[in-house]
C-alpha cells in the first residue's frame, strides 16, 4: 500500500510539472523570443522619394526643387467650375511649395473652408482625418514672408495666410492659400502676407464661391470641395 501511494504521488508530481511547462511555453518570454527572431530577418527598405519637411530643411529643399520644377500654372477644379492661376517666379519658395504640394496631390479633397463676403475665399484645409494624415507624411514647416516683390493684394491675387501660431514674422502656413475677391483689392495686407500668384481665368467661379451661405465663423454651411489641383501649360 505504501509503495502504491509513492507511485501515485510520483505520477501526480510529473503531471504538475508538465502543466507548468505548458504554461511557460505560452508566456510572453517565448513570444518575445519569436519577435527577436523575426527582427533578425533582414527587411527590404525602400527610400522615400520625398523627405519629411521641417523648419530646418524646407527652405534648402525648395531652393533645389524650384530649379528643376519650373511649372507656374495650375488649375483648381471645384463643383462650381475651374480656376486657373498663374504663379509668380519671383516668389520662388512659395511657387515651389505650391507646385510641390500639387504634385503630391495634397490639395485634392481639401476645401475652401473660409469665405468672407466681398473679401476672400480661403482654401487648402479640411477637418477630414485623411488630410491630416497627408500633412504628417509631408512634414511640418512654415515659410518666411516674401513681400517685397512688388505684388499687391489686388482682386484675384493669390496669397498665403500666416500660421495660426503667434509669430512676429508672419511665417506662412504652406498648406493653405486665399484668393482676394474684393473689388479694389486689399492693399493693407501687402506688408504682412505673400502674394505668389493671381487668377488668370475663373474669377466668376471665385465670386460664386464667395456668395455661398456661411455660419458665424465664415465656414460654408455646405462644404465647398477642391476636387483637385493640377498643373497646366
């Protein structure tokens, strides 16, 4: 009887050890071990065609970019019609920035999100999460003003708003732009914001967008989409 009890005790002990071993095999340590082995497998890396832009590298990048990307006309397609814009060569950083964003299709699906009656329509942004993701892939940077080229905020002028952050130098938000709709223009903006182009066709479309109904914050009650911006000859 004593021998039988010893045998039974031994079998129970072995069973417990087997269960413990089974539990340990499902523990995070084993999982980490697999992860480490996976990490050791070399992965193919593809270099991005575009760098992530920052305040430190954006100006240098656009200095080189504008030398080989000489396009200076774009077309904005909206549900109200098309607007053709001539970009100015003298404001080379702002022209290069706009061409760069156009080629990367950043503007497609953004909106004219601010409409001030008899003054301006402002576009290039949206509350769409996908647009925010698009921005993150491009980078976070501001452009310095370039206001001494002789261009004014006349009717049809295309200009760039300053960043929403408080800054003494009116650094521009590169993803947005506005078009002056006001008869007689708005020359009081000349010293603070960079005019980098003008509407050469489609001011009737600008006027129609400027007439849409808005809320108290100048946001159109019905979204005014920029379906696409493309380079034209």
